[in-house]
C-alpha cells in the first residue's frame, strides 16, 4: 500500500473513529455490530465511590443509611480501582452532575487518543507505514466498547504505549519507570511485566515503578477505607471466572474441566519465561506476549480490554516488529474488525444469551491466540537478539 493510499485510509479512519462517539452517545447506529452494554455501569463506580467516601461511606461506593448515592441507576458496580487512582480521578468528577461527568470523561478519552496519535505521528513521521499503523489503531472496533462504557482502561493503554516507547528507544530510564507506575495505578496488569523487566536488567524502571506503587498501595491498605483494593486483587487473581477469555468455554460446554485451562495458563507463563531466557526476544515482543497471556487467562477480562491490542499493533508496525506484508496481517485484521455479533442480532437476538456471548468472546480469543502463535514461531525461527 503506497503512502498516498495509506493517507486516504488514515483520513477515513479519523472520521470512523469520531463516529464511534456519535453512535455510542447519540444515534446508536453501530450498536448492531457489538454486544449490548449498560451505559454508566462501569464509569460511575469511581465518582460514586469518592462521593460515598466524602459523605461517610466507603471508597467502594457503599453509602451510610439515609444518605442518597451519587447516582442510582445502571446497576453501578462497586469500585475496585486503586484508592489513589480513585481519589485523583473521582474527586473532581463527583462535583459535576452524574451524566455531565460521564460526558466530560468521554471527552477526556478523545483528548488522550488525539495526544497519543500526535505523539506517534511526531516520533515516526517518516515511517513507511505510519498512516497504516495509525489507521489500524483508530479503526480497532474494541474502542467502541470502551467509548460506550466511558471506561478508564484507555489510560492504561496510553501509559503502556508510552512506557514501551520510552523503554525501547531510551532504555532503563526514570521516565519509563514513571509510565510504568502510572499504568499500574490504572490497572495492575503491569505486575506481569516485572519478571521480564528484571530478566532484561531494567532495574531502575522496576524500582521506580513497582517500588512507588508498592509503597503507596501498602500505605492505603493500612487504613480501613483502602483495604478493599488488595483484598479484591487477591480474590480475583485466584478465582476462575468465565468472562471474555478462554474460560468462556465453560458457558458453552458446562462439563468442560476449567482446571485444564488454568493448567494451560501456568504452562504458558512458564514457557514465556523460558522463551525470554533462551531466545532473548525484544522487550516489546515479550511484553506483548504477556499482555496476550493476561487477556487469555486472567479471570476478569472484558471486551474493552482488547483495546490494548490496537496500541500494540500500531506501535509494533512502527517499530518493525510486525510487517503488514507477512501472515501476521490476518490476526491483526480480525482483531481490528468487529466480532460477528451482528449475525446473532440478524437472527433475532436483542439481548444475547451468555452462550452466544461466549462464542463472541472465544472468537476474539482465537485470533489473539493466532497472533501469539505467530509471534512465538517468529521468535523460535530467529537468532538471539538483545
């Protein structure tokens, strides 16, 4: 694809991405291509938690008797985010009327997306596939879920991409550590990267990112209002919950022994560590594999979390890790396009039953497995590189 055609695709992708917002919040014309969600269910947990805390309740969102909640709708989830992140984000939001705060956060999502696109454009402006990479980022269909939810995961994606860029381009820097810390505060997924970082002697990054995170987390856990975070983290990490991952097969075949998947996860984690020690792939590659591992095997994975793949695919192309001319383009393509939810809608499913949803979840997992297999095979065929 020549540069002129890529640029046209990029312009189209901008309008399509902006239309994600229009559809999610106004005309809902794209909803048929996606599984239904409950708007506000995820977003309001943080401002609701801070509002409850400031009115004598808990940071998880439980109000004292006789005090009205921040909002009473949408089956709002209890807050499980890090106490510091909850306070930083939720304190200013709870000053606004609920749906005004929702709109503000949706606008913040768009602003952060623009900043990331401009950052990548500036850093790779002469790259052959710049516009193709940015187009794939903007066109990734999983963005729609996060926009529709007004979720917080986009901040994890943002800091992770900045962390990877800084680590790969400049090495073991303080800035990489700060980006690592910020990603952890949004979602603790980055804890899986500690072993890979240590194996590649990124001690400053780990000490700064993990060190500050651990200190802050321990301090909050010393107070009654902050204990919930570690309690929830330990409970979820040891559970087996069929969500948007390989465990979803349990919803289709109830008799399937999910212990096999848990064992497969343990073997996969061991294999990734050995792969890094023996073959020494690039830091980008090994972090990408660990992110794929989390999406496939972690108990609490949801559709919007696949948006991290949009940033990884984009950055991978710009760093030369993925070539659009090789077979990797097929899993990239199907991890960008919408899942085949529309076929269930066409056959009459307005609210998809769990088995049908699980088929869609496994569809995403299948293409992610294909991407990971391609990466691993490419590593095994290559020579060692630091």
